[in-house]
């Protein structure tokens, strides 16, 4: 049975090389060739491919950010000219990665490695772990990429007012309202700059630059009043953290 492949790369030459190399695999069908991450998200939703061959450095949103927007990411072979840190992450979690420029023999080795692994259930978990590892690197931690209906929204971290836990999601509040991101609070606590974003409460992380004052609130708790007028709870453990950052 034929397996579907999607190629996502902003370089026309790189795309055509992959299409050419795939001709040696008659059981693999190229469902779509995409030139950016926005097209990639749509194509993956439409075709539900078995494999994607993905470039990382792309304009608008990069390959990692694109994968974060997909609920159940397919198997991925990365094609990249990327730095050492990411390569360590790939070694740990990715099916394979092709360092550009790569030849046909190296490409075929990656495809065969994917074939050997494709019936193993660990692939999706590996991709999620890879994204968690890579999200700690710049520029991954300078912005949050969110899928809002059919639109993709890029939020620079300085535009975030605060974050609130919401079951398996986190609500990211900005001047435009809030957007849901399928991540945990502890993920954001790790990724965001601890000098700018403080976990004020089990369910809240606040951008300290947005705070105008902190008022007492019931028993030993407090509430942070933001420039927008929003009120963010501050717990007993969150209060000393905020005080030290704000120099109170």
C-alpha cells in the first residue's frame, strides 16, 4: 500500500531534489509540496501523511513551530543546516535528520530508517519530546505560535499579559483577548525568561512589566493589578517571588 509524503521547504531547489530522490520509492506518493509552514499545516490536515520531510529554517514560522500546531504530528525526517544543540536533540528523538546538502544515498538511508521504525508506536511521543527540548533554545522562546481557528498567530513574548492554566491548554492573554496553546504551565515556566515572567500562582504566570500594583486579597493572598485592568491571583508562595523581582 502506498504511503503519503509531504515535503515542506522554502527553497525550490531543495524541494525538487527531494521529489527527485523519492522517485526511487514507487510505494511513496508525494501528496503535496509546500513552500512554508502555513501551507504545511493545511496540507497535513488535509492529506494526513505518513511522513513529512521538513526544513527547519523557514520564514514566518519555522519547522518546529509548525509541528507544534499539529495535534498528532506524523513521522518527520528533518532536512536542515542546523546548529549543534538541535542536532543533539535530533540524535535523541528524531527518526532522522538530513544535513544539507545531502546526497541520494544519505536520503535513501533516512527513508529506510523510517520504514524500519514506522510500525513502532514511539514516533509521536519522540516528536513531542524533541519539540520540548528544542523549545528551550532561541528563537523558540521569543514568541509563541498559536493556531486560532484556521489562522496562525505569532505572539512576541513581550505582548503577553499573563498566562492561565485551562485543563490541557494554557490561555495566553494579550491585548486582543486570549488564545489557547496546547502546552503545560511548567513548559512555559521553563521557556519564558524568569526575570520577566513569574509564576504568581499555581494556575497563573504573569508578565511583571504589566503589573501596576499588588493589593492584599483574602487571608495571606494578594492580587496583581495589570495595566489592562486585569487581576491576576498571587498566592502565598508567588508573593515573595514577585516582590524580589519587582524589588519591593
